[in-house]
C-alpha cells in the first residue's frame, strides 16, 4: 500500500475555486433571504449561530 | 429585513447578540467621553445579519490630547475593559496611538472579542471618520463607515471573508447607494475588476 495518496494540485485548485464560487453564491442567496425575512426572525437565528461559536 | 433610511442614518430593531451589546457598551463610553469614532470593520456586515462571528472590532477615533485619553482609559477600566497591549496608558498613547499603531481593549481577562483603536492616518481614514453613517438599533446609535466606502474597501482588502462581506452588504444596500460616490471609491481603490464578484460574474 502506498504511503500517500496521489495528489493532483491542479484538480485541487479547481475544487477550491468551485468551493469558493459556491460559497459566494450562498452569501448572495442568504442576503436575498435576509431581505424578505423579518428582523426578529433573522436576528434570532443569527444569535443562535453567534452563541455557538 | 426592515430598515428605515433617512439622511445618513439607518434605523432598525433586532434581537441583540452578545457582540452587539458589547459594541454598544464600548461606544457608549466613547460617547460619554465625547470622543468621535467610526466602526470600519467586518462588524458592520455582522450588524446587518451576516452569518459569521469576529474576534475584533476596528475603529478610528479622533486624535486627542493625552489628558482626554487618560479620562477615556479610566472610564474603560471602570467599566470592566482592559488594554491588551500595555497596562500603562501613557505608553498606549505615546508608543501606539501617536505612532499610528492600534491599541486593543477587551473585557478583563478576555482576549476576544477586542476593540482595535487607531488614530486616523490616511485621507481615507479621515474621510471615514468625518463622513460616517449612523446606525440606530433599538434606539441606540453607533457610528459606522458609509456603505459607499465600506464595500469598495472590503473588495480592496480582498480575502475570502472580505469579499463575502462586500457581497453581503452590496446585496442589502445596492439599491440605496450613492453610485457616484461608490464608483469613485471603486476607481480610486483600483478594484474595478473585483466589482464583477458583486454581481456574480466570475
């Protein structure tokens, strides 16, 4: 058995870029959700997240 | 999200987080000591709902004489904060602030979150202090950087986190921006290319 797996840096770079794009898309989706969500609802959800971290 | 806009002011109500309360406590001391300030950090995106936390809140404070700073220092300590850089207020003033370096304050025996304070150094720093926006949350007022500067500056900083903050603020405020001012900062910060990220054109 090989000690290390084969690492394709180009493939890894592509995957990172795809992850980054997906993350940015999520930020846009989340902002869209925020815009149509009452302050009480989003701030309560945000608080739960902040208190966990 | 229900936001009320008036000239240089955004008014809204929200359930306050620990971070919001801490920011109000700290800026309340600045107000009490009559020290002008502006918050310029990622906290602005968090204030408006971004789903992340932060370890520091960056502020520019007006330049002041040592005597005024000593009064501010005394009040901070009385309210349970302490300086992370030094326990000597004269050193904090002369070796940090006067040298345009940041001093950090946190609640006693805590390291995070902390408030990173600087005197303005560049024209851009002065601009953000003198042209701030007031956010009124649950009837408490805090001074924050204008969105027309905050979004381009986040693009300029350019880390993944900064770009995400820029997109978040852009999505919320794009219909309310003074586009002449916004585009002016985009051009001066040379981040024209990065504006594609705001619209998802990458």
